[in-house]
C-alpha cells in the first residue's frame, strides 16, 4: 500500500500544481464543501440534506448534493426519483460531468449514491486521477456542494468529512442518537480531521429540549475531547415531515409554512450569511489537497 500511496501522492501533487498554475490569476472561489453526517441511521439526515439544498438553491446559490452513502440511493428514495447516473459514473471517461448530474427540485442538482459499493480509499491510480478531474469540473459549476454521507464511522465517511470544509452533525434528542453523535465527534477530534463541526438537533419537542441536549454534547466534547462544537439549528418534530416522506416530496416544498420548514430556512439563512461574510480565502484545490492527505496517512 505504501508504494501505491506514494504514486498516488505524486500524481495528485502534479495535478494540483498544474491546476494552481493554470488558475493562479483567477479570482473565482471554489465551492463550499459541507459534509452532512450522523452517528446513527434514522435521524433524518438525508431528508435534512435535501431540504437544506433546496433552501440554499432558493437563495441563488448553485447547489449540488452528492449522495455519498455509496452503494445506496437514499436521495433518490426520499425524492421518489430515479437518477440515470450515479457516483460510480464519475469514473466513466465517456460521460461529461454535466450528464451525470440529476435534476432535483428548484434547480438543485444531485449525484446519486446508486448501487455498487465504491471504497474511495481503494481507488486505482487511474480512477483517482479521474476523480480529481471530476471534482475540478464540479468546482466550476457550483457554489455549495453538500455531501450526504451514510451513518456511522466507516472509512469512507471519515474520508469525506476530512476533505470537506465543514461538518454538520445531525442528531435527535434520543439517548442512543446522542451517544452515537458523541462517538462521531470523538472520531473527528481524534485525528483533527475536521476543525469545524456544527450540530443540528432534529425532531426536538421544543427549543429547550434541543438546547439541553446540545449542551450535553458540548460539555462532554469540551471536557473529554477538548473539542469545540456549535449549534447550527433546531428542527422541531413535525407530523408534516412524516407526511412528506410518505409522499416522497420535500417538506420545504409541500409545507413551506410548517415549523420544520422554518427550521431549515433559518439554518440555510445562517449558512448563506456565513458564505457571504466568510473572508477565508478558499484555495482552488483545498478539497483535493485534503483528500490527498488521506493517502499521506496510509
């Protein structure tokens, strides 16, 4: 694996250096990569990602959701759609990246997880090069790229978290969900794979319950991990969300005035403000550089 990692590092470094030279005079910022994850399944993570993507798209931001629960098609299931191409097709040299993008509601674009498990840490030299080229193309097409991971602590998930600009951790007030959320925070803090982690408390009975449970996570993270997290937002438990799931339509579209929709809109507003006020210069290839760092540790 060491020899392979060395070759991959050299390959990516050459690609990044070449791209930096080609874009050195460009003032265009690359997109903001947001990884949405959870410690366990069943917390409404994918539903949140889709509705957040719609809310960001409504704000005039070119938004893409990558279904990174590779081997499944969770985004397609929630939307009741069938996307022709999947993440695996990023490796298909005969397809243009625009052809791989699925159409979501209100201008949202989607790359489906599809079928057939892909382990990003076992990419061949040829396929890694193709992934690099594809993400370079995506950088030019979008302002926001939301990576909707699977649940849990797999290597694939931690890879996407590490490469992204920030992580949104979705949890619920249930004790098992909070325990698993803490386990995810611990894994993230262990190798400092993400410096910015914010929490969304979903299905809360009220704001007080959400605040109390977030504070439990925060206190444990600071006391035992010396790691800071922030509360990004709260989504109140709403029967209209369940109805929208049954109808396979985003609740933000079906029930725009629902309390859950208001929660997502507030979160999107925060992110949009952060995006416009963020003065950090995002290097053109920083996503790829962080992706490369995964191989540096192998």
